[in-house]
C-alpha cells in the first residue's frame, strides 16, 4: 500500500511540475513573440483567462479527478493566482522585448513564475489530499495560501490600476478581487459558517479602505499597490491570529511604517508631478 501511495504521489508531483513548466513556458513564448510595441489590453485578459482554464483543467488531470466539492475552491485559487500573475507580467513589462538583457530578465522572471505556480499547485494538492486523509502538511499549505494571497492582492491592485479603467469599473473590480482573495484564504485555514463572512468583511474593509486612501495619490502604481497588501497582512494577523513569522509584533510595526511611508511618497510624487 505504501509503495502504491508513493508511486501515486510521485506521479502527481510530476504532473504538477509539467503543468507549472508548461504555463511558465507559454507566458515566456507569448511575450517573446509579441509583435506589437505595446500590449493590447483585451488580449492580456483573454490570454490570462486561457491560462486560468488550462490551470483548472490541468489540476483536475493531475489529481486524476479525485476531488470533492470543496476541492473546487483550491483549484479555483491556484487558477486565479495564475490569472493574476499573467496579467501582472504582461502589464508590468508592457513593451516588446528588444534588448538582450531584457531577455535574461524575462528568463529569470519565468523561473520565478514556474516556482510560484508549482508552490500554488502543491498547496492545492495538500488541501485536496487533506479532505480524504488528515496530513500534517496542511499547515504548510495554509502558510502557502497566505503568501499567495498577498501576491494575488498586489498583482490585482497593480494590474487594475495600470489598466486605467473608469472609477465606476475600477472600484467594483478591486472589491471583487479582494473579496475572492480573502475569502478563499480564510476557507483554506478552516474558517467556516458565519465567522468566515464576518472575518472576510472586516479584512476587506481594512484593505479596501487603505486602497481608497492612496489610489488617487499618484501614478506610481508599483508603490500604491503595496499599501492594501500591507493592510491585508496586518488585517489577517489581527482578525485570524495567523502570523507568518514569530517576531510578529516587530513586523506589524514595520509594516505599519511601510504603509505610512508608501502613502507619503505616493502623495509627494503626485504633488511634484
């Protein structure tokens, strides 16, 4: 039985590696073959949607379709992470790559994408297996979920700001992306029932309020996107008592300082410009 389980786990990890590598390679090739000098917004979201579908179906294939109803949340989170990172890469590197050093930067970036995707897929696998039999690795999966949700919030914030949508489209989309990100993470750490809605709402209120405080403060979207992410980190620590590091009190203070500094710098840059 152990030998069969080991073979199954090895086969599953191989499939997850192949899926992560395929998506990273697809993003890399798509960027290298970009014919326009700048990306076309609608094509960015269409491509990201394709990556989302490939990820979702690919995870079903990797898991041999051995899932439960709750597993769909884990698959959706990993697919949404790929969706957010694909949009971020396209919009952060919006121009066509023409120089050699830019090619090497993209190669490094694709390696990081591969690693991030693989971690995300392993997280989904851990949560899915835990539904069938309790495993100690679920705590590692929860930490991975926390980290991925931080990146997702940054990717979505930056990408939606760069897209330049009217405010009546921007704010609802920010709210939607934040709600999904927060809700899925709280589900992953075992919060259920009325409690998950209460904690999601409170965390959303903190993160979105910080976003509202800085999103009109300038055009430095890389900095502005940091503020709601830091707010999310502090909110999750406060609301769920979940912390990434032992020295959490010091880090909470540091992150609070970062929120202030980023907000101040964004405002200053806007005044100067």
